[in-house]
């Protein structure tokens, strides 16, 4: 039985998050500029979005650009922004056809106008879609998200819109960029690094972590199936004992 058929027999993770790492090294291995790696990385983005949608995954979050990435060389930042614009232009129809809803998360005010215009056009076009939610983390940092959440709640307390005593996990969830989406079940990081790099710190509280040495531009549908297969073989206890969850 092939892997695709094997994973179909067990529940899929509802929410998959991916740290797409290794574009630079992929390009370097070929004696090319880092930008070449990012260009090829967009092909993997396209493939994996399609595969997750075909499998019926509810929610996919991709770490496309972190708050720290603004500190990269200007040309690299510019190229990543251009790649984003061209990908959005190229893939908008496909997202629509596949019933995918695009939901950007992060400090979006920092994005160049050209990017946010394109982005919100696709958000608008896809807003009523009922299939997979595609969270694109852009100018995203989890600590920044938590600070923003605390400020929003504080403001509401100040204005008597919420009482201090009522703050619980649900209230926090409602004020994160990922608002009301299910917790991450499976976090994948490519390229062999084993860190979470300020990504969805609240949302990955009980996520299964999966690290692969495959560099992001080489990450295929089969690699995704491998990660899901690995996830399905784990016992998720959420703090309970094996006997309680078994
Ligand atoms: C990490 O590789 C990757 C990024 C910082 C950007 C991810 C961007 C893409 C996959 C392309 C554009 C995205 C979309 C959604 C169209 P790295 O540069 O840190 O690689 P390295 O660790 O090998 O240097």
C-alpha cells in the first residue's frame, strides 16, 4: 500500500503549520544566489497548498516571512516581496477554484503597499470559501502577536468591554492573529534545524513536532505524507496517561 492510501485510514491533523526553511542552502548547494532558492521555494508552496487542500486538511499555516526577516539584506527582502506579489497574482484563481480561504496573519501594517493591495484583493476574493484556511504568516512573530493580544485585551478592560476575571484561554484565542482557528496539531520544519523560531508559540502548545532534513525547495507531496504518517503513529496524551487516552 502506498503512503497516500495508508494515511487515509487514520485521522489527519486538523491544523498543519510549516516552517519552510532551507531555501538559501538549496541555492548555495547549486552555486546560485539565495533568491534562486526562494523562487524554487514558491513551487513547493504551490504543491503543498494543493496537496493539503486535496487531502481535506482544515487549516494550513505557512511561515513565509518573520518579523526578524526584515533584517535580511534589502535586496533579499525586496525579492521576497516581489515573489509574494507574483505568486498571489498567479495563484488567486487556483485558490478560488479549490475553495481555499486566504488568511494573512502577522503585523501586516509593515508590508509594502503593493503587497498589501494584492494580498487583500485575494483575501476579498476568497473570503466566502468554505474549504481549507490558508494562513500566510507575513511579518509574523509570535511574541509580537502575544504583545498585540495583551494590548487589545487591556484596551477592552479599560473601556469596560471585558472584565479582568473573564480572561481565559478562549479570550486569548480570540485576540490572537489566528482567531478561533484550531490549535496546531502538527508542526513541520524543513532543512534539519530543530527550533520553533518565534512561530505560533501559543498555538503549538500540544502540537507534534516533525523535523526533516529535506530543504524546502525539495519538499514534495511524498514528504508531506511521511510527516502525516509519522504524526498518526504518535500517541497524543495532552497531559493524560496512556491508559486514559487509549
Ligand atoms: C527560509 O529559508 C525561507 C524564508 C525566509 C522565506 C520563505 C519563502 C518562500 C518559500 C517563498 C515565497 C513564499 C510564498 C508564500 C509565495 P532561508 O532563506 O532561511 O534558508 P537558509 O536557512 O538555507 O538560508
